[in-house]
C-alpha cells in the first residue's frame, strides 16, 4: 500500500492543495477538517482516500489524541503535515481582558499545541525515513501589527521545527516547514480585500502565492530527495522577505 500522510486542515486552502499534490506523488493522504465536511469529503475522493475524513477542532489535547488514534487505525503513518490553524487579528491593547486571553489561548492551542501534540504521538511510533512538515508563516519571522498572537504561535512552531530536526536526526526522522507570505486562501482573503494593490506592490514577483505554490514546496520537502535538508523552513513569499 502507498505511504500514508495525515494532513490537518485539509478541506481547503493550503492543506487541500498539499493533500492533492501528495496524492499525485504517490502518497495516500488522510484528511482532517474542522467544519467543512463536504469539502473534506471532496478532497478525500479526489486524492484516493481510503478512510472518511475526520472532523474536529484541534484546540484541545483530547481531540488531538482522538485524531491520532483514528489515523493509526487506518495504518502506519509515514508523514505528518501540521497545517490546521487559526488567524484572528486583534489589537494588543484591546480593552477586554477576556477577549485578550481567549484570543491568545486560541492561537496557541490551535496553531502550536496541536502541532506539538500530534508530532509527539507521531514520533513515538515513527519509523526511520518518516517526516514531519509544519505549515508555518512569514509572520513568525517578521511580525505583523494586530497579529501578535498569530505571529508568536508561528514563531514557536518554526523553532519547534528546528529543534526537533536536531533531536530526531539520529532516529532518521526528517522535520521541515514552509513559511508562506500572503496566500490566496479563504483565511487571508478578508485581509486582502482592500489592500491587494499595496500587498502585491510589496512582493517582487508581483502576486500573492497560490495554495499550489505552497503545496509544491511542501511536497518537495516531504520527498526522499529532501531528507538531508531536515530543519529547513522554506520561505514561500515571492522574494518579499529575507532573514
């Protein structure tokens, strides 16, 4: 049987594109989604899925464990793609303490701790040659006004990627990331509606990325040819930011 890859947040956007690209490359993706069941089922059908998609909000440890148990019930997982996440802009001096605390908790639970938990489950059973791909963000390097919680959670994800690449090298497990800038997805589109000309003017290639641009980078990092690149977080930003 083809190698199995668990892809979180795969009903749309970058996760969907990664799942479909991996299927073209000979993987069988297992599809996780949060709310969009019909979209997830379509992705599973198009990618030759061998199990119905798993729907869950990953902002709790118990749910992450249930997702992992479901995945391994299908078969041995050879790759984990941590793509699921949230983005909720908020001013740092928002008046409500409750909203402030909830927004930070949501970002860390959804964007970082879900990655941490699923990665730990994966590592405990992974064979040599297994690989982990984290969908990070350019914002994890450069920051963004009104998005401190998102940026901080993605910075944590980037440094988890680097640290685990070092720690897991002796076990033959590769750990990689991609750090997209602006991407044409439902999550980012509201922020681009009134700023597209400004955003594209700041990208030397002259356009925002497509989900397929991100998927191509992810698929390369998950390929056998990229294993010596473990620890790399590949920028996908049209030459708009260097670090």
